[in-house]
C-alpha cells in the first residue's frame, strides 16, 4: 500500500520497544526494570570507570617533623601518585523504599612518590632524598545512592553516603640510608591510609554526582518516528523510581506526539501494565498498547494514513490486475463488469484514506489492527482520472511480532487478515459489493500483504542506548502490552 502506510504498520510493531531504563497517579505507557543481575553489571562497569579515574591521581604533598631519638628530622613526601588497583569485587543491591547500596572490594592499591628529609644531628645538618613505593591492602568502600528525575524527565543519581576502609599499608624506600627512613615509615603508612579513604570516597562521589548525571542528562528523552521525524515517542521518566529487594523500576510517559508544536494525542490513558516476577535478564521493558494508540491517533489526525495507488507502483508482471479489460488472467474489470463496460481498455487507480483512528490492541496472539476508511476508484482516461466509485472499507489485521536476536531487529508478519467492502457511491451504475470485495481481496493478497511481509521479515533495527548494546533480546506479548527482556553490554564513556 506504499511506503508511508507500510512504514506506519511496521512502526506500530516496533515503536513499543523503544527506550535503558511505583507509585504514580496514572499508569505509565512504558515501564523499565533493572534486576540485581543488571545492577551487578552496572556496578562492575562503574568500578572500571572508577579504576581509570583513580589511576594517576596525585596525593597532596605532606610535610612534617619527627623526633627519632638521634635528632629532629624534617621530612616531606611529594609527587605521590596512585597507580591503580590489583583486585576488584563489586555489587549494587536495592534497598527497599530507599535507594541503592553500592559496595566494592577494590583489593590492593599501589602508590609511588618521592621523599626528602633534613636531620639536625648535634651541630650538623644532614639531608637526603629518594623515592618510595607503597602497597595498600584490603581497600573497600560502601556508598548509598538515591535515584530521582529532573524537571525534563531524565533519571538522576546522587550519593547519599560514603565510607571507605583501608586495611593496611606497607612502604618501601629507595636510596640513601634506609635504616633512617624506616624510622618514620609508620607515619607515612598512617598518612596514606587516611588520605586514600578521602580520595576513594571523593572520586566515587564525583563518579556518581558528576559523571553519571552528565551521562544520564545526555540520554535522549524521545525518538523520532515517521518521515523526517514528524512524530516523536516520549519516554521521559514520569515518576520517581521505586526500589524493591530484587530490582529497580522506572515508569515512563510512553506517548507519541506530533513534533511540530508538540501536539499531543487525546486518547484515553494506558491500562495498568501486567505484573511480573521475571528476573533472569538484566533489563526488562514493558510497553502498553497506549503507545500504539497514541501513534495511531497522531497519524490519523495529521492525514498520514492516505495513499494514492497507481499501477506503476507495482511490478510490471502484476499490473494487469488493474486493467478494466482482462487480457490475460484476472483483472478488476472482470470482477466488476459495469466498470469494464464503462471504461474499457484502460487501467484503474485507487485513493485510500483512513476515516477514523485505527484501533490497535496487543493480545498474547499478536497485534490486532482495525482500519476503517474509503477507497476511491478512478479510471485513467487520456491522462485524467475519471471518478468511478467510492467504497467504504474495513480491514482487520492480526500481525505477529518477534525479535531476531542474532541481528537485533524487530520483525513482524501478517498472520491473518480480512476485509469488508460496501459501495458508497457509483458514477458507473450499479456495482455488486461481491465483485468489489473480490477485487480488493485479490489486490491485498497479491500485492499488499506480500510487500508488508517482505518488509516485516527485514525488520527494523533495535536502537542501542548510547554506547550500551542489547544482548540476546526477547519479545513477549501480553494482553494490552509487550515485554522485551535483554542483557546489555558496553561501557559509557565521558
């Protein structure tokens, strides 16, 4: 039925997926759930980012004095720099009703730096310098996290608490009289432990409050649909996230609007989304058929469901069906004799238009679509289109939807369809509904359905969220909703 209508049908199937990522006044159009499995992955990514942030960090210079039995020593430790972790263990768990708790056992850290000292020994001043390396063991931290939303609908993250622990530290000096330097190594070790506790929490808090929020603020809150993004699917967060012991859930608007002027649909709100205890995947997204209904309302309101079909729109070996006089095989003039007598030896064109907003419902068996509209038949006579008749048409379609996990594409097929036709007016005399019904059904079966299924088999790519890629996604249909579950991979960068 042409690129516009074909794209619309396919988008009705794919738009329900779009979207990372429960007390609300009205049910949402989209719901996202991150399970503990997903949070473990997110936390491992976060610690890898923290590892990169920590490596190379400078520790502030330290100056001090110490009486070491043989005299008073002034010392300084400078150019101290963290070299990174030697171990890693991390976990994020939801705290029901409060937020998240992020714990990480970093393992061992190494620190390098330089030292200097001045020693007043009786009437002599002695000074020396060199380098040192330190190993810090059993480093861990615990952080409380709260999630919310900003006025635009982005997810936000904020540290609510942080504590760090350092088990032990060992310092090895190089150069000079090591027996002397080791006299105040305990002071250095205590200094490193205190300083590292401060650094770890400072960098972890910065990773959440600054880096994470900067990344979250860059995530688009809508995705374009239709030609030149005439429409947008709004998946901004509609309410603050809710935490249970097994997962975090976020609720999103999930409505389609006309881009120019942000004209919104007036269809009734979504039905409650189905409850589920699923937790085997990292991420779950439920989409209400409210998403599809707002989409259908917008395309109807703005006249997208209209198409002018001409024989040249179809393969040359199939164009004979539009002839008013049958030469080989079936043709529309053979099914409607009055048409063939009035306009012999020519072809027909059709104008299709939806008259009311299509009805779209998701069921466990498939996506049901019901279109009501009209078809105007015109004869192509000497370069002009002569009106022949107009028919009212109701088209029922049951389409399946699935995900090609290997290629990360949403695919669809028309499982069943049927059409009802009734003549509304005729300029060529009496036309039997049965003949018209036969002609339209033949066009659907020979042209429209195969084209839709061919495009549906190719599918539409599932969008990744920034640099986060979906792994092994699966789709399941419920009453009035679609669920997609998936694992994820990828590390977001600054």
